[in-house]
């Protein structure tokens, strides 16, 4: 018998018959299914030459259960018997019916097969009763792994245990050598306790990461090597960034479930697949950071602004929506061909879209299908007469029509040479001093530090978010455009926050001055909404209150510009509020009431 040629399609099984190139599973058509094995009669797992995998001489053999004791790991080398059952058959020649499982195979003098006999020993060790084959096998049997009692597998024989009952452990001569003379009763010798090898390792040790990942129902990762590599990346990244044990464990679980769910065997990984794990309740932020840090991430995420804009224009007619999409692309990505333009900020695009959408929906409801149908009279009909609403709508429509006209999407610009006006500047209003004092004296070091930076030293909220640890030193706050000297009270609060930070996140390598529990594990800076939540009041209003208080305290405009980093026009706007009628109560307060404030 010669080794058959393998299938050209799958390469896992031999060709069905001579010179056909394909196995039965891969060959075209449904006729000609393999016949049963001519040696054992099996109808499945056909190999070649009218023989199944178990009977063919050259077929690669997979481990199977032992024919006698059902232990997993038997091979064809010992005729599908484990080494222990081979020795059992040699010690107990002949066959008989087992009194427990009723199978016909080699039995010992107690009429028990090897499987039932070892279950009896196992039962006797746990319960401590007499040796009873039927009672020990009544509740089931413990199966084993074959051929594990080998020194190559790390097996060390334990000391032989005495399974005799205490009554049978009396001295064989009929007396106990420790018994006092004249005693008529024989005292039983206590049984010895089983000795456990301290070097014996658990075969199936519980792994908290692997066991938790299996509960999601996707099985094991297809590539153990790639899974180990990603796991090591997580451990290295966690060690550098000072992650907690919980953050490290959840990130390892996330990446393991990701590989098992999408059957990933090699990188890089797509960000959309990682974000899909949110539906399973897994955290993906730190997993994305690990993949990006090791150049294993393909960022195919759709920007949030694009999805938001698509939802805004989905109710508009198709021609109008296409024109607005062209305007959005120019503002979002810029233009490198004439007429050239730089990308606009996301806030600018979103603001102009929200200003213009009510008017655009109104034109669509009136029957207009395209912006080419809009005339100057249509714009004058919807444009407010004056004030801030006129400026907002006019600026949004001017941006849309001017951009589309420059890029030759529209033929005319109906809003050209139309006066819109300027935005009306609001009168800055003060905040209750008691709320500022409460935040400044807060027991939370973070709240007190944020109040110090914004309400006392007048930092912009975004400047406070971007402030680095190296920018606060030598009793000063060093900003790109100015330097601020710290007062003793404010310096003490910033030092208290730094002590709190080092105690709360000792291993964080985030270089930003302000961090929280989410940014401490990464290099990201905090956002302005977090500052507002910590203070309990708008951060921009807090800065305006600080500038207003300095103006009403008699500060020089030039010094106000240098201290707060504002222009002369802004300083004059604040100075114009000194005699404002709505601020009479604010200016009429005694000087001591304002100087008692924390600034």
C-alpha cells in the first residue's frame, strides 16, 4: 500500500480515486459518495483505498478514546488502547462481563474492569467506606487522560496509600505491640492520611482572562501565537502607563474576544471591529490605545461629524442634499485646487449647519428641489430684519452659497452684496461670589485647583485642559503668550492637587496637569465639559466674571490685556459695562465684599 496523493483543493484529504485531483468533499457534483470502510464498516471519515482514517496505514491518526477505559489520548500504536489498559490485559488475561458496566472485556478477580475498578478506588478515597464496586459506580465515572503517568510528562509516583479500613489495619500477629499487658481488646491502628505531592501542578489551571472570554460564546482565538503577542502588548502598555489590574484584565479580555469573534490570526485590526464589542458590554477605549501604540490599528471609523451631518440632510430632496454635501466636503477637508481653502473647525461646520437647517427644511417643504432655484427674494423673505438672528442665518447662507458658487456647483450667488451686520456682543454678567468661594474652598482638591486656574488666574477653559505639568513651576503658570505669578493661597491648592494626583494615579505618565480616571490611563487631555461638571457652573462664565471683577476694581486696560491674554477691543467691551444700568448692584457693592472673594 502506497501513500495516496493529497487533494489539490483542500490539501487535507487524499484524492477520491486515482488521477482525479480532488477528495470526495471537494470534487464537483454530488454523485459517487465514498463506500463504507471495507475493514471496519465505518461510513464516515473516509480516507483512501476503500479504508477510513483509522484503518488506512498512511492516514494521519488523531487521538481517540481508549477502547477499554475510555481515557482520551489513545492512538493506533497500541491498537487504540492506552498503556495502562495494555498492562491490565496482560495481568488479567481472558474476558468476562463487568459487574458494573456490563461490558465484555478484561476483568480482575472482583469481576470489575479497569474503569470501574479505578472509580472504586477514587470513591473509597473520598468517602472512606469499604471497597464496593457497585456503590462506587452508581453515580457515574471519572474519565482520565491516557498515558500521563510518564516521567516525560512531569509525573512523579506518590507514596503508596493504604486503602484498608481501620479494622483491617490491626497487627497481623493478632496483637498490638503497643497494647498494655493483660488487655483483652485489640485497639485499631488509625489509618494514614493520603500524602499529596506538593510539586504536583494543576492540569487545568483556572485563568481569569481566558475563562471570562469564553463566556461570550465565541470560543478560543484561532491563532494562539497572535493572541499571546497581543496579550504581551497589553501587559507592556499597562506597565508603562500605570494601569490598574482591573483595566489590564478587561483590556486583555476585550482583545481575546475580538480575535475569537472575527477569527483574526494576524494584524492589523480594524477599529470598526473593535467598536462593535460595545454591544457585548466590553470597554474598547484602552484596547484601541494598545493597538494604535503598536501600529496594529486600521482606523476605518466614520467621523462623528460626518454621520451627524448625514442625519441632518436626509430629509431634504436629493439634489439639495447633494449640493450641501459638496459644501460640507469643502469645509471639512479643505480644497487643494483653486479656489483653495483650509479645513474649518468641526464646531464652525456644526454651528453653521444648525443655523441654516430650519430655513433649508422650509424651502424643501415649499417645493424647492435644489439650491439653484433659490433667488434673492427667497432669502430676503426668510432673513430677519436685524439683530443676532439675522447675522447667524445670513452668515450660514453666505457660507453655503458662496462656497458652492466658487466651486461651480451653483450658477449665481443670491446672497452676494447683501448686508448682514455683526453679532451683538453680550453684556458680561457676574456670578454669585458665594458659589465661587464654595468651589475655591472645596474639599475636593481637583475642584479647588480648577477654580484656582480659571476663577482666580483667568485661564481659558481650553488653556486649563492643555496645561502641562512642566508649565506649573517656580511659583508661576507658564502659558504660550503670558506668565502668571501664583499667590500663596492658590499655590497651596495646586500643590494639594498634585499630591492628590500622585496618590490616586501613582503610575500615570500623562503629562497634562489636569487628569481624571479615564485620561490617567492614556496621554489624552481632559475636555471642557468635565471642568464644568466639576465646578457646577459654566467655565466660560467663570472666566468672564474674573475679568469683569478686575475691570470694576479699577484695573488698567493694558494690564488686563497682558494678564488675561485678550485684545484691546475685548478689554474695552468689559470696561464699557462700568456704567451699565444692569450692573448697578454689582458696582454698588462695598469694596470689601469683592476683596473678600478668593481673588
